[in-house]
DNA sequence: CACCCATGTCGAC
DNA sequence: TTACGGTCGACATGGGTG
């Protein structure tokens, strides 16, 4: 694990680029890919947008009505997310990546780490040409552009990647890594978002360089042992995490927005029945048993709650999800007053154990 | 103590 | 006088058990 060379490949404005690939005629227009909640015709949020739309300050996660307002007067095009299509394209690219790396760690639909130490014989010089070759290959075969960051570990590769996109290639050598990170704001580190940045600011930490100098013991006191040490190491460009194949998902969930805000149990269960059916289909396709069933609620004020129950035995039937979801909602509704906007169903604690005796229904369903 | 459970927070994408 | 997605994982905390 000495002197590794790690790449992070991140597809450019991915969902929106997929839409451009499907219909190149729209390439010069602002493109927004949205998740539509179904509450009203236009309610939902931005999943991503192309760089033309980004010039108008459209951002991932933004409510669609805001994106529409910002793009008023342009010939912007809006799409509903089409995960099947994006997954297909992603799978083809990931397959190509496999041929270029000793190990591949796919971290999302559009991001993967490649350990290419052997392929480039430990040389960052060769890594540049190698990265260009991968980019050209994918561009030719699939037609998608992406950005590559190269570094001595995953952490540095990630930040290198973020530093120049789209269609970028940034290489940070081990001896440069600390100096490369030092001037950047702390939120460039994986795991530092808005809340943590504010806390760090109050501690007088603004840049990664500030964090690197900060007393490690103090960090542990403030953030806990695991995260404190992680922050200390990360700020010093130290990261020994190997590039490893991702295992199977540890939870499967579905969440949806209700047509109206409500506290009515039957109205809620009508929605969770659909969600449960979806969760169940995926669980049974993968032939998984689960041990924990959870519900999720988002209130009108956008605050959220979860409730969960761990079963005595692993289960695998739809009924096992449904009855527990009902139980959990009955219990929760009795102890709160806020109206509910969105609800979710989640199962976790997977195994391939067969439920012991009883639950004949699941036996028959599995035939 | 080690491990499990329930819940919450935060963050990434 | 509005209006705002979905899915996943890591970790902390505070309770329990053997
Ligand atoms: N809040 C978010 C962020 C991202 N995504 C989805 C849509 C993106 O296309 C994909 C990848 O996310 P990235 O953060 O990598 O962003 P993009 O690939 O869209 O843009 P960039 O070119 O900045 O990487 O994940 C999402 O649904 N919701």
C-alpha cells in the first residue's frame, strides 16, 4: 500500500449530460433534470443541470419553481429524472474502467476510484497520459465526458478532481499534496458540510491548512474520536483507505411526497403501501431477508423523524414490512401533532437466512 | 467490556 | 400569497444485555 496512484473519475453534470447525449440538439440550451414529487404539476427539486443552466445560478437540490424563475426568458428544457437510462450509461463506462484499473470502487452512479499504481508503474508522469487515454476511450465508445483527479490516495484524488471541471484532469503529487490542500476552505473535505464548517469557523478554522495545524486532541474532544482523527489526517493529506469494490447495499428505502399534508393514518398507509410494494420487489429480487423495518416522516416544516423496529427473526415477506409499518405509524401518530408532508419505508439488517417456522404466508409467496 | 438496538444528525450525490 | 426530491452511509449518543 506504499506510493499508490489513485484516480477519481467524476462524470460531468451527469444526468444532464445523458440528456444531451440522447438529444444533441438541446446542447446549447439550459438543461434541468428534476425530481417531480407529484404534489402539483411543477413541484419538485433540481437533481442536476448543465453548465449553461448553472450560469443562471441553478443548483442541485433547489426547488424547481426557483430554477424556473432563474431561467425565465431562456429556452431552458426541463426533464424528469430517468434513472434507468443513466444507470445503463453508467454501467457501460464502469465496465470500461475495469479494464484500466487493478481495483475499482464505484461510489455513486457517476463517480469511481481507480487504483492504477501498477498500470502506470508508480509514475505520475505516465498517469497523465493514462488518464487522457481513459477519457478518450470513454468519449469515443460512450460519448460522455468526465473529470479525473489523480493523487497518492483517494482523499487527494477527490479534491484534485473537484478543483477543475468539467472535462478536467488534475494531478497532485505526494510532495505537493499538503500545499495543494492548505489554502482550500475546509468544506472541500469529504464529510465537512455546512454545519461542520460553521462549527470550525467558530474554532478559528477556515482553511484546510488551519485544520492541519489544529491540536488533534482538541479535534477529538469536539468531534469525537473517529471523526476527529479523520479530520486531522485528512487535513494533512493522509488517507490510507484502499480502493475496494463496494459491497451490497445495507438498506433499501423508498420515500414519497403525499398529495396533501395530513395526519390521517389511512391516507398515509395508502401511500406507504405503494412504497412497501416497491421496497419488497427489490428485496425479493435480491433474495434478501431483513431484520429491521423503519418509517421516515418529513413534517410540513421540513423537519424529519424516523422510527424503527428490529424483528425477533429475519423476515422476507411483504406482509412483514406492511404490518410493522402500520404499527410504527400508529405509534408515532399518537405522540405528535405536526402535519406530515412526506413518508418513507426502509428495511435493513440484511441476511440470506430463511425465516424460522411460522409466517406461512411468506412461504407460499416465495413459491 | 463488547455488542446490539433505536434514534438523530450530518453529509454526499 | 404560496411554492421544496430521493436514496444511501457513517457516526454519535444513550439505552440495554451478557
Ligand atoms: N443533490 C444532488 C446531487 C447530485 N445528484 C445526482 C445528479 C447528478 O448528475 C449526479 C452526480 O452528482 P455530482 O455531484 O457529481 O454532480 P454532477 O455530475 O451533476 O455535476 P458536476 O459536473 O459538478 O460533477 O447525482 C442529485 O440527484 N442530487
